[in-house]
């Protein structure tokens, strides 16, 4: 009788195509940027930033994400300690910037606390709600910034007015319909794992919709954090002597971030800088200086990602084992 052994996989792990495409897009965008804007112009503007300003920006950035982690914990439930939520949130920052795959930082941070979450549906729906609230907050800040920067002319466009109305109706309809969908799902027996997960997410959405005060508080926290980040970039602009109204920065920075959310580049590198330079050009800002500010900001993002990676390395061994088993 011969004993059969399980085949051992010895092949190398392939680099995901998505990561290669995103890297190529970022490289192409940077090449395009430096084709139209001389590198010397960007470097000259970047040299105006002091190390103290950069370190202060990094500290404020981490503080902002400490508040963002508290907001996420409010949405996913109290079964997870703030320490673990913040640790997972920092890991999500690192994953958003350099994860070689299709999973984003939201998936990574949820996966790190999945084994400790008492309600898996609440964890999933809370994470989705967190992303939606962040995007809604960015859109609201961009609209207010645009209204102040452009004036009443902005809302003369009929298509824009209808787009704003449609966005608000979509958000309101989703939360109003959630309790009815929850009752309908409860009356039907859930067959299959996917159906049970969807039912749990619908139930979590219904629970969140019954607490509008919590949702509004989370939206307020999100907008305050984003305004803090805009303020850091305004401080960079003042150091580089960039001529542009403050309202224009609130409009351009948040709009560029919304554009950079699209998973087509490596952490938004290249896309964010090009978008922000184009959006601020009508207000008199020099594109080279704006790109320098964007790249300095990008260095703050990568530094925070490195911190998140180092924090994960210090995770105790028992917690690592629990995560691997979950």
C-alpha cells in the first residue's frame, strides 16, 4: 500500500495584475506631470517646506485618523476595543497605499478585527457606512468650497442641481428603506451563507437608520477630520507662497481626493496631484507649486502607512494566531 502525500505548492506568488496596472498609471501620470511642469519648479517649491512643518503635519494626520478610528468603532459596535480599532485602522492606511491586490484598506482593517467582532454583519455594514459617510462628507465640503469660491454661478447649472438632489434622495431612501427590508428578510428563512451575510448587513443598516444621531455625529467627525487635512495643505501652501483663496483649497483638495478614490493608481499617486493642480489653476495657483504640495502630502501619507506597518509588526503573537485562525 502506497502512501499518497499532499502536493506541495512550490510556485512563486504572482504579482497581481491590478497592482501592476495601478503602478503603471501612477508612473504615467507623474511622467505626464513632469513633462508639462519642469522638475526644477517642483523641487524649488518643495525646498521651502521645513522639517518641523512636515513633522507637525504627520502628527496632525495621525491625530485625525485617531478620530477616524473612533468614528469607525462607533459604526461597527462596541465589541472591539478602541486600541484594536485604531491598530486595524493604521493597518488599513498602509494597505490603501501599497497593498499588491484588489483588497483595499477597508477590507484589511475589518479582517484584522473580524475574529473579535460579536456581530459580523454589523462589522461589514458599519465599514460600508463609514466609507459612504466619508465620501458624502468630502462631497459636502467640496460643494461648500465651490459655492464660496465660484459664487452663485456654480448652481446656475441645471445638471448640477439635479445631481445634488439625486445624491440626497439616494442616501435618504437607502436608510428609510432599510427597516422594511430588515423585516422582510426576517420573515424569510435565510438559505446559504451569502444570504445570511446579506441579511445581517440589512439588519445592521436598519439598526443604524434607527439612530440618526449617531450617523450625524459620525458625519460631523468625518468632515472635521477632512477639514483638518485641508488645513494642513493650506499651511503647506502658505509655506510655498501659493496664491489661491482658502475656499478654493477646500473645493480642489476634496474634489481631487474623491477623484483619487477610483482604484486606478497606486494610492492616488499622480492622479491626486494632477487633479489638484488643474482645479486650482483657475484661481491663480502655480501648477508646479501645487504639485510640490501634493507630493509632500503624499510623503506624509506614506510615512503614516509605514507607521501602520510597524505597528502591525509589534502585534503580540497570540493575536496573530487568532487572526490566522479566523
